[in-house]
C-alpha cells in the first residue's frame, strides 16, 4: 500500500519545475513546514532558545536575588511563577536555567555525534576486524542503562556541569555509531562510491565528501531526538546533585532543592518540571517531524 | 533450526559481559589523580592513603589489577564496601530481588497501557484516537520520571493518603503491603515505557494489517475480531517481543531514577548511595550486576525471538 507521503512527493515532483532550486533538502524543509506537531515543537524551542541566549538580560528579577520578606509567594502579576523558599523569583530562575539545559544538551550531543558518527563511519567502511572491534565496544557501552552509566562516569570524574556533558556524551556515542554504520553499509557498494575509488580518492576523502553527506539525514534526526534525552539526563543528574552546582540555577536542581516544599508551595515543583517537559517535548516533536520530512518512505 | 545463530548469540553475550567488566573496572581508573586520596579526602595522612591504595590494589600494574579484580568478580567476590567494611556480594544479593520485581511490574503496567492503545490506533490510522495516542506517547517520553514520581507522591500519598510515599515490604511477608508500595514507583517507570511501546506496537500492527495473509483472512469472511486476534496480533507479537527486549535497557535506566525517588531498596539506589559516599568498590559491584542483568534479559529475549521465528539468522 502506498503511503500518503509517497503520493505527495510524486505530485510535487511532477508539479515543481526541474532545476537546482528543487533540491532534496528544500523538499524536506517544505514537508517539515507542513508538519503541525514539528512546527509546534519548533515554536516551543524558539522560546527556550531565546531564553537561553538572552537569559540574564530578560529576567524580570535577579535570579539569585533573595527577598526573605517575600518567601513562598504564590504566582501573581508580580511573580508569574511565584517565589521559592529564599524569596527568589522562580520565573527568572527558569529563564536562566534554559541556558544550562541547552548548553549541556548541545555540547553532550555534539560529543556523541562527532565521536559516534566517526566510529560508525569507520566501522562501516573499513575491514571486518575494525568493524567487529568498534561495534562490539559499542555493544558493551549499550549494555549499560544510560543514566547509570552517566552516574558512574560522573562518580569517577567528579560532580559538575562539564563532567555532566562528557558523561551524557559518552552514553549516546553507541547510538550514533550504529546509525552511521548502518547508513554506510547501505551505500558502500553504490556506484558513486566505486567511481570515486576508481578515480583514486583516498578513504578519508571518500568518507567525508561522499559517504557523510549521504548518511546525514538519519543523523540529523537522531541529533534532535538525542537532544531531548540529553536534556532529560542533565535534569536527572542535576536533580540528584551530580550536575549543575550552586549557585547556577538549573531546572533539575530547582526541583531537588524545592522538593521539601512542594506540598505547601506546589508552584515550586510544577514550573521547573513543566520547563523540562516542554523543552524535551519540543525536541521530540521536531525530531519526529524531521524524520517524516527527511525520509517520507517511513511515514505512516 | 539454525543453531549457529544460538551459538553466535551466546558468544556475543560472553564478549559483551567481558567488555562490561572492563568498563566497570575502568570506573576507578579514570578518577583524576589518586583514587585513594579522592576517597579519603584532602586531610587524610599519607600513611592512610598509601594503606588504602594497597588495599584497593592500586599500587600494582594496570593489567594485573584488572585480572585480579576480574578473577575475584567471577567468583562473586566484589571486595568490601569502603564505608562499612562489609562484603559487597551479600549486599548486592539482597538488592537484586526488589529491583527485579520493580522492573517486571513496571514492564507489565507498560504493556497493559500500551497494547490496547497501540492496537486501536493501528486499526484506525489518522483517526482522532490515533492522534491522541501519538500525542500521549510523545508526552510520556518527555516527562522527567523523577518529577512525575514526586507529583504522584504529593497527590496519592501526601494529599489523598491512599498509598505509601516510599519504602518496601517483601512480598512473602505481606503481599498487600508489597502491592501498596510498588504501585507508585512501578507506574512511574511503566508510564514512560508504555509511551515508547505504544508507538512500536502501533507500527508492528500496521505492518501486519497490510500483509497479504490478513487480507486473505478477511476475504475468507472471518470476523474482524478473529482476523485481528488470530492472524494479525499473533504475527505482530514476534516484532513486539524484540522491541520489549530493546526497551529493557531503557526500563532499567528509568528504574535507577525511580528507586532513588521512592527510596526503593534496589540496586539503583545502592549505586546512587555508593556514588554519594565515593564507595568505588560498591559502585563497581552494583553497576556490574545491573549491566549483566540487562545483558542476560536481552539474551533471553533474542533467544525467545529465535524460537518464535525460526527464520531469523545472525546478521
């Protein structure tokens, strides 16, 4: 049975004029724009990114400024999300927390993408022995529950935001290695690769200029989805006290610090949790939309 | 039957377990500086640091350290906890049961939620219920489980006073109390797992619903119920079993978090305590047992898959 995705591409292919403007990526972008959930995700992420970039400049109050006369204030026009046990404005702290979440997410996923994709390309393209060694090592890393491995790595390296990035990055290396290897195996015997080899191109050149661009779309999708997981992982690590250290506000730490007061002052628990939830959901929606847009054959 | 697959799968599991021991051993090796100094703190005397170094075997060459540690670990000797100087193995044994119970109940709760939603949304793709199911599964994977756990404690334990907020009772002591304690943590871990499984079950069902044999079954005039239960679901189950296997690692990840939030006396909480106390030998033992448990469950699921679908070959 033909999926609606295929039908729409065929229609586009016949409607659209031929030429360089009608590229694969442009088609994918157009499909993404029509994906409602992905656009909702993108909108949420836009807000979070703005909060992350402009952080301290747009907070209504000093995020670390204490006001003991105004402790546990309920959400109001003055304090949109109320105040915490030190009288700090929760909304301001959530704005500043966006920066931490995004930074940890982006750096951790960059580590995983570069190392994982590199290993995966090597495994898929080189000899059987190299492939076996790399992929069995990836199987080993994959056998650990992600959070447990991250906690164990942090136990060794020490607490702190930098080590959290490294730990989360290492945890997601095998996923990228598997995806990149799978994609390489799918194309390594294609004519354009054989042609490049015949023309005398070296392995690294072939990998970077011919293989990599062709495995990019599954990797882009995985980057987006991994960002969701990385932000959840950072929040969990900070919640347990391993990640961000005081006085930097982070959503995970706000939840662990305020835990004792949730029953009386529910807003202290609700808003940081919602911030994590919406950011993660934004990346998940966008990732799913990207998958549909970049690989319409998979769409159902 | 293709027994070569079984042999290769067993060999792979052995290689992975060996690799796991190496990674776990490396935990102490990557501690920056001297692990003995890190454990004892900056004010400990040189003698006590040197003593601990010798006790942990850190003064020996790397490979010798690993082989000694491995040969002991294989015999179930994980050394002594630095904190209470007690043998680690008995502490681990006492924690496996509660963790395993929590994992299984979470898995069952996950499947009970995921099966009906996944099947119904596959039967009516694009319908309102399908869209709601998609959004549900997206929400489920986006909720931080520690946050959900806390909210459940506040609502069901503190405000409504229906269920205990934390703790554990062994099932053979008081089954009712065991159930009361496990509901909230298992629901927290199971909810996340349900949202992932819903998508896979939907997709596995969609695959078989479009297959020729399902159309043949319909053409024969069988009732829709028979077509779905006897022809479609049975075949979809093969894929679903594999997916449950893949979920095991993620499920255990969730359980580590849930155990800490609900003070559940399992391996995850023990690992967490070991990190807090810088008890590296205890951490190594705990992480090793969890990783091997996950590998064994994955092995079991793969072999089960082989039994369900003998066409499978080692890729």
